[in-house]
C-alpha cells in the first residue's frame, strides 16, 4: 500500500529563506568588492585587488544563484513531477566555472607582478582587510547555518564563497604584513599572497562542486536525515520497524520513499491511517521534507 503525501509548504518556506540569504550576500559582496578594489588601487596592493576580483566573482555567482532559485521555485508540472529544483545544482556548476576563471586570472596576474619590481603596499590596507575578514567570517557562519537548516546546496555553496573570501583576505593580510615588516626585497610577498588566494579559490570550487554532482546523480549522502526519518517512524505505536528508506534531493526539496513494517492482521484502513499519521509526523518534525511516499509491509 503506497501512501503519497500531499505537497507541503516546507520547500517554499526553505526557498524563501535561501532567497533572502542570497540577496543579503549579493549586496555584501558587491559592497566589499568595491571597497577592496578602491583600497587595492590606491594602496598599491595587488593581493587586495585580487581579493576584490574574487568578491566580484562571488557577487555575480550569487546573482546567478538568485535567479536559479527563482526558477527552482516553479511548481511541479506534468513534465517535471519533482519540480524544477535540479536547476539549483546545475547553476552551482556555473558558479564553479566562474570561481576557476577568477582563480586563473588572479594567478596569471600574480605571476606577472612577481616578475615586475614595484613599491610595497600602503600600511592602511591592513585595516581594510581586517574589517573584511571579520565581516566575511561572520557571513560564512550565518549562511552555513542557514544551509544546514534548509539542507540547500545553493546556500552551502554561497557560504563557502564567504569563507573563500575570508581566506583570500587573510592571505592578502599576511602578504601585505610581510612586505611592510621585512622591507626592501619583500615587496612581492603581497603578490605571493594573491597566488595563494588563487589556490584557495580552486579548492573551494571543488568543495562546492562535489555535493552538487552527488545531488544530480541521486547519491545517497543523507545518512543523518534517514536516521531521523527512521527514528520518528518507529516511535509511532503502530509501527514495528522500517525497511527501505531512500531520500532524493531536488534543490532544497527532499523526496522520501519509506517502507513501514506494521501488524499484518489489522485492517487495510487501519494500516492506511497509521501511514498517514507517520507521514504527518515526518513533514511536521522535518521541515526539509517536501514529499513522502510510504509503502506498508505486513509483519511475519
């Protein structure tokens, strides 16, 4: 007996949270990119300019993700019974391409600056970077928490953008500090810091690429969620055990196939009622779940 669950408002609520979070990050990235770019030009710091390029890439990435989520919020139709959430993972690949492009540009320019003698950066650029690091680390923690709460690949990718920005800013801070403290002959420490930042961007690009690929391939990496689903199900007095439990992620929506083991001697209607009660508990206690399909197995 298969009990389909009516679609809930959980996925819509989660997407609204994701949209608000990405919109805030979008304005933050544009603002910081402008500040770092101006400071880098007037403060003679290519590491800071490279950091501004990374922030601008993040801003365009957030803009793409924003429109992607808007598309992903379209309701299910005859051609897309599971909705349009996979657009979220596809756009993550575009974000990865942008990050790799930014890393390549920064690396090429850094090597060119290392080969070209130049004056050291201004000391006041350290104050700008210190402020940026603090703001970006806070943004990472906030968006990462939202990503864990909503189980959104998009938000987790956006969170790593903020962490990537914080790390590149830290690398720039260290490079500028070395150039200023060590004096003559160490001017290119600033450029080496930009080169390190490029490597960090590549690593973070992989970290957001891997889960998006897993989502498109329906990879089973939802062990914690499955454990919660099973625990809630067996806590119902009419459920003896659970058998199969599969979770398919589509954007911020999660679709569940669950097999329940119940007393085989009860009526079909009683088993139907138990299944409905279990699915109600699941979608109430686990907001990440959008739809649940329950199959009832009689016990021996």
